[in-house]
């Protein structure tokens, strides 16, 4: 039973080494420079070499997943751009026809000339009574009650 586990363990490590020779190379290089730096000939050069191997190994992991990250970000960015284009379709159509998009009413209105804008400012609102009359009506109702 224990021999099967030992054999199984060795086979698992062998498979991982075969499927990832770069990690195997970095592990062996780290083992070699670590033994050189701390066991056989401790020197600053060997320690720097060992830390360089560690830095390269970390860079390998980051670079491997960075490609996937860039791809995912490109897909998300493309989706966001397509959503923006879809939501702004009406606005662009309105501006291309010569109008302007009113954000409050969410409708296309024709562009007004300067004179039309000025006259619109001085237009009298005839549909609703002045505020003073509204105030008098409300106070008279309150006094009746």
C-alpha cells in the first residue's frame, strides 16, 4: 500500500515536471544557486544570482497570467464600448439630423436660433396662474375650514 503511494507521488511529480519544464528549470536553478549561496560558497554574487532566479520565476508567473488578464480586459472593454454605442444611438441620430438631444425629456428637439432662445426666455406662461393667486386661494381655503 505504501509503495503504491510512493510510486503515485513520484509519478505525479514527474507528470508536473513534464507538463511544466519551465517551472522545473526554475526550481533546479533555484536549488543550485541556493546551495551555492548558503552551503558551498557563500558569497554576495551567488546570493544575487539566487534572488535573480526567484525574480525571473515570479516574472514568469505574472507574464503567464498577464496575457489572460489583458485578453479578459479587452473583452470587457469591447462589451462596454458596444453597450455605450447602443445606448447613444438615438442621440447620434438626433445630432446627425441637425437637432439636439434634450436629456430631461429624452427627446430630439430642433436647434433654436439665438433670437428664438431670447424670445423663449421672455415668453409668458399663460397656462398656469401666477404664484400670488395660487397663494391667495390656498389661504382662503384654510380660513374657511
